[in-house]
C-alpha cells in the first residue's frame, strides 16, 4: 500500500511539471541568465497600463516591458524570435503588440503569441514595491 501511494505521488508530480521546451528550444535567440531591477520612477512609461517600454539592461539584453495592472507586468526579449538577431530584428512595440521590422511578424505583448513559428521569449517579472520591479531569466 505504501509503494502504491508513492507511485501515485511520483506520477502526479511528473504529469504536473511544466514543460518549457518551446521557449528553451528557440534556435535563434540564446538564453542568458540575468536579473535587473527597474525603477518605475525613472521609467515613466511603465506607470501607465498597456504602454510598452523598450529597455536595454547593462549587460546588453534588450527587452520590452509592459504594465498590465499594478501587480502584473510582462517582459519579453526584444528580438524577433523567428530570426537570428541582426540590425533589423529588433521588435517595434505599439500598444499591446510588437512587430518585427524585417519580416512583419506581429506578436501580442500580453500573451507572446504571434503569426510565426516561435512565440516571444518571456522573462519573469517580480513586483518588489510600488516603484520597482525585477525582470529576470
């Protein structure tokens, strides 16, 4: 009986794990670990909902950050996920979408989904206080 319970528990844990393979298997954009605190007082665009802001953190990682609500921010890699980074592969944010300047692929900044094979590469966001957030990978 004890072994059966353990088997059921292990099976439930394995089936409940989140598979992040689409994000991690993007052949065009490398995944680098970073952590960057954004002062919302210095980035005035992030004080208004649905106003995307392009930010380059000190190590050179480009991102688009958008405020959805006071407790919900989304952050994405700012390079088009369906091509190798180049001078024209930077996403151009506009309201709740971002467009690749090279191929005209368009992505939703709330979901990351677009009209191409790969989705936007999401970054994690933690609200630290009313005037700062941390974006990390």
